[in-house]
C-alpha cells in the first residue's frame, strides 16, 4: 500500500535554495516569494537544548562565529550574523529558532521537511527533542516531515512522537533500505538523486515508500526523476525548478 503524501513535487532546499543565506528566515521568505509550497531545513540543538537551524556541525562556514555550534548556549548563538557570509545585503540576519521557523511557515502557508541534524554524539536527544517540538509547533498545519541520516535520531523521534511522518536519508544506495525503513516506520526514503535508477525507484515504490531526492538543480534531471516516479525533488535552483514544475 502506498503511503498518503500531502507534500508537493518541489521542495526548496535549506529554505531558499541557493538564492539566500541557507537556513535563515530570510531564506524562507525567498522560498515563499518564489511561490514554493514546501521548504527543507536543518535543525540541531544548542548546548542548553534550544532548537535552531544550521547545516554544519561548526559555525565557521555560514556565520561569523567559529567552532562547534552545539557547544554554545542560545544566548551566544543568537548574537551571530548568519547572513553576511552570503552577501552584505543580508548582514544582520540571525540563526533562527525552530519556533520562529514554525511561525514563518504558518504565515506563508509553507509545509516543512525538518531534517534532524544532530551534533556528533547527541543523536538520541536531538531526535527526541526536535520531534516533540515539531508536534507542538506545527499544530494546525500539515504535519512536518521529519528526516535524518541518523538512524538513532529517527528511532528516538519514532519512540517519542510516533504519529509524525519520518523519512530516512541516504547519501548512497544501501541494500539495507528495506529493513531500516521498516524498522523506523518511515513513510519515505530521502536519497541523493545520483544513487537512483528507474529500477531502484520501482523497487522503493513497490515497497510502498515515497521518494524524495536531493539536491537536483538541473530541470532535465528533475523531469527524468519525476518520470521515474519520484515523489518530491529538493532543489537549490528554486528559480529554475519552480513550484509548478
Ligand atoms: O534533506 C536533503 C538534504 O538536505 C540532505 O543533505 O547535506 O544538504 O543536509 P544536506
Ligand atoms: Ca538538509
């Protein structure tokens, strides 16, 4: 049986793809301005348990801070600039809290794919805390889709908030996909599009899984993947691969 899938074909990667500083409220605004209906973003824990958005373990690439982000409390993280690295036009942009992101999604009518991105060693706690917060913060909106490369984080989310949909992330093909997705009660597999073929898509669909692929930035590749039966495409080129693609 195929799982119900309320999510659109196109998902804006890290909020606004490559058109804005990733994982910021400004990026979410850019995604919405391009008409997108769903965004993906990366959530992790500060030292004091606050949930905020950041892709990397460290602050160095996408802020004016440095070092491991999860080792700092929120009152230090909130002071950092998360926009100037991308462009001076975004100077003053902050790392957002998950609660602010939920509110911005509500304002724009955006669905969410929350990637649980634990700092090394905090997989269980991050899965548990993010799932609990997601259930509370997204009340009255379409259920956010939780995903993670971390089996431990997904297992914690499953234990804590079993009703929220989960997707397992894989960067390469792994023959244990069936066992893992069954064990974790996943509705979807989120996979690097380079690992897919028409045959693999058919095998995943045959098992009742939905498929979300990342990160697809060429329209002709996106078209082929949709023709194979992929359900959703996560893209940085939110301008070329628009919401009505
Ligand atoms: O969730 C899809 C994609 O975002 C996973 O890879 O490294 O961009 O977080 P990454
Ligand atoms: Ca991500």
